[in-house]
């Protein structure tokens, strides 16, 4: 496989449902752009899923975190963690991780010096938590800012600003600016 990998961070019902405490108001526009990108990354697409850490395996602050968000403290196979219908049939490798950042789960698949095109939700949590460690490890990343969805427009903008502080490892682009 040649060319960059498309990484779609956590496109799950829990983040897409407007009734969810974690639902992103930016998700409908972001997922439309992600769908438009898919044909350009056939055989080079990874979808990640956040799944809660198992109660007995939670370390440090994870118990307090799950106590703060009890609605999300469900088994990993709960339908609320399913990939959204718009992407469920995508030709993609699906990788689960009980952490915000997905770099540790991605690195063995793509390699540390990978070139990644990053999309997904939530810009201000799982996306930024994946992008920064990947850049630090030597990956080259393009964050498709309008194919990411933050918890709020303000938090999305703040996370994009932070990731934009890491050139040349991290480049920010809109979907219309990508050359794939």
C-alpha cells in the first residue's frame, strides 16, 4: 500500500447522537466530508473506536472519569459504541482502544513514520490526543479540520489552533484543499 492512511477517529453513535452528553453539533457536516474522502483511501482506511476501560483495568483517573460520565460506562459491545451508519460499511480496519489517544493502537499498523490524514470526533479530545503523540513519534499528519467535529465550535477551534502549532509534523487543511 502506498500513500497516506485515512484515520477516522471514533465515528460512533455516542458522539453523533444529538441527545448524547458527548454529541457533537459539528458531526453531520464532518461525516459528510469523511464520506467524500473514503474513495481516495481504498485499502488505507482505519476507523478507531473509543471503548470504556474495563472496571477492573482502570488506572489512575479513569475511575473518576467514568464516575463523572456514568451514561458512557457500558460494555464495549453496547450499540452506543457502534460506528455510525454512514460509515459502518466503509472498507476500513476497525481498531478499539480504551484511551482518548489512539496512536499506541495505530502505530503497529501504520508504522511510526507513517503519513496520516486525520478526521473524526472529538477534535478537542480524541483527535488532538492522537495527533500530538503521533507527531512526536515521527508521523506526518494532515488534520482535515472540516472533517473533524469538536464538542463545541469553540472547543473545536481551540484544538485546531493547538494542533496548528506543530508544523511541519502537523498540517491543517480543509477537505477541499487535499490533494489525494
